[in-house]
C-alpha cells in the first residue's frame, strides 16, 4: 500500500504519467495500471485522465495532502536510517541562476561541502528562467526571486546588496551625479521597455523614489552589464555581480553613499521533510553563504571608500 501511495503521490505531484514514470524509472503502462488497481482497491476515482491533461478529483486532492506527508515521512525515516550507518549519501541536484556572484560563491560552498561528504554527489544546474523543482527532479534551488507556487518552502539565507553603476567614460561624458535628483538627466538601462521604472534610493533612513528612463532596456542582468560596459548608461545591479568590473576599473559606483533595496537569497524546496543529504547541504550553506556575502560586500565597500579618497579605482592584481 505504501508503495502504491508513493506512486500516486509522484503522479499527482507532476500531474503527468509520463514525467512520473521517467522519474521513477518504470514504464508508463505499468505505472498507469498500478494507479488504476489502487483506485479499484480504495473504491474511489482519484485522478481524471484526458488526452490533454490529468487532474485530481476532490477525493484525490484530499488524499494527496495526507499521502504526501506519509510518503515523505517514510522516505525521511529510511534516509535517516541509511545515514546512521554511512552518513548522508546519494545524488544532490541543485538549481541556481547563472549570476556571477552565484557562480563564484556557490562553487566554493559546493567544493567545501563535497570535501566533507564523500558519499554525496552534487550536480549544479544553471537555470536563467523560472525553476521547476518537481519537473526537474531538483532537491533544492538557490533563488533570488520568490517562487510563484505557494506550496514551495522558502528559507531566507542572506541578502545581496544593490547599487548603481556605470562606465567611467560614460560618467566623464555625462557627469557624475552628486544627488539622486541628478539621475533624471542621465540614461538609465531599465529592465522593461516602455514601462515606468523607479529606483528607490536610501541613505541613513532617508528614502528617495526616483523615476528613471533611457533609450535602452533589457530583461537580462548580464546583458545590462554589457551595455553599461559599452558606456550606454547607468544600471542597477547586485553589487557582487560587478565586483570584478569595479576592481578592474571597468565600472564605477554611482552615488556610493546611496543604496537600493537588498535582494533576498532563498533556498527553496518542495517540502519541509527532507532527506539527510538535502538537510545537510542546507545547514552548511546557511552557515557559509551569509559570511561569504558579507565579506565580499565589505571588500567592495572598502574599495569604494578608497576610490573616493584617491579619485581612482585601483586595479586588482
């Protein structure tokens, strides 16, 4: 019964027999037959099948909630039992955005984690778009956006500071803003074409919302950075994403005493009941990542202050 319950949960979670069969490593026909036999045994229709989609019946919805909890508890109990004998093990599949700061810091965390847990294999999948944790068979995702699905579990790990940046040559041509209101005379590289964009700048409790616009827009942070490097205007960016550009003098912080709202960093999972390998990585990342991000931000702050003092950004060795 528990095995058939687990099969039902997999199908209901993915709303697809083909995806569930692929994840379970069994033929679709066998999976469909087992679910049908399970429905006959309980005497209720749990799934409505059509050629285009699969939906849960009202009985299926109620049973899915209870069955999911029981299956996850059983899986966790089994994983904990195995972990008692040889420690956490298995394949840990992580999804993450392809931002520079993620690549830099997450790679260090994964490297250190792997060195401590020889029985866990780690696969990192870079996803520039919205991540499907269930469909992609991911154990967890590192995300800087709140997931749209309310059923997902979010753990806030840290915050990434944001600021305004531009190429020194652009600022030489158009002038360096001294106050937020000066930005109205500048070209802003905004994320959405034709839509109003407001930069909310803050300093010591003072908040200044400022509408900005420019001739170039794009929804890719990486491409916006390239436009800024090409002297096309001012961008809003994660401070850690441009730390190499700042260190090498390719970009310059604009209004360095003013900040933009920080971006929270989340670890996202499909459940609170997690296997030992996933719990182990989350605990490790939640200890290491905030320290790494804070240290990197402090380094950038010191570099910015040095630039203010000497009037030129030193190139990193």
